[in-house]
C-alpha cells in the first residue's frame, strides 16, 4: 500500500457541498478496490482538486474515481512524505 | 489565513532525506511570513512535489519557498477541504 495524490482539472466554481458529495461518492465504493481516500482540497478559482489516497495502485485509485463519476486527470504515486 | 497547495516540478529522483531537508528549510524561515508548512508529498519518478501550507497569501508562501531555495511552480489557494 502506498499513497497517491491525484489531480482533477476543470472544476471551476466547485462548492464545499459538491466537494463533500464527491468525497462521499469515493468513500462509498473504495473498499471494493482496497483504496481509502483520506483528504481532498479544492481551488474553485482555478478549478483544481487534489485528492490524497492510500491504495494498492494508481489504477485502483482511478477505478474508484471512475465508478464515483469523476475520473482523475493525473495520478502520482507519492511514496515520500513529511 | 487559508490553506495553499503548491507544486514543484523537475524534482526527479528526490530522496526522503532531500524532502526532509527541504521541508526543514521552509520551517526555519516560515515564521517571518506568518506561514506554516504542514505536510509535503513527493513523487520521485515524475519529479513532482506537493506542499500543503497555511498562510496569509500565495505570495507569502512563495517568499518562504524562495528564501529556502526552492521556488514553487504553481500555488493554489485551497479554501475547500474534506
């Protein structure tokens, strides 16, 4: 298991409620893939959303996002953290 | 005070020790700008580093990174979080 940071673009104007709902949609299906979405941060102005997760692979992280209806534009494995 | 996610590119091959040293360099000078760097994540393969901070402005965050010797390529204010 390792950590991943994924990035979504084009989310201009996202609200706190929409971010919460998207996160809940991930949490609802993540167990099937052995993934856990820990946190997410959104910049409504540039339309950028960052999601931090732990899971077996970038592909598993993407499958959760796809099933939740919001495919990530980038997924980076981040094995190093401070 | 709000949160910021900043991104550094071109850090291919960064090690855990280098990430730790860079973070310590930020911590050493951040107080002058009223910024606090909370966490950072690195992907040595793509050379991407993400830093999460809290501070008064993106400019203040950038000034800390500049004084620490590693200017950020992108800084996004992330007022929304889950």
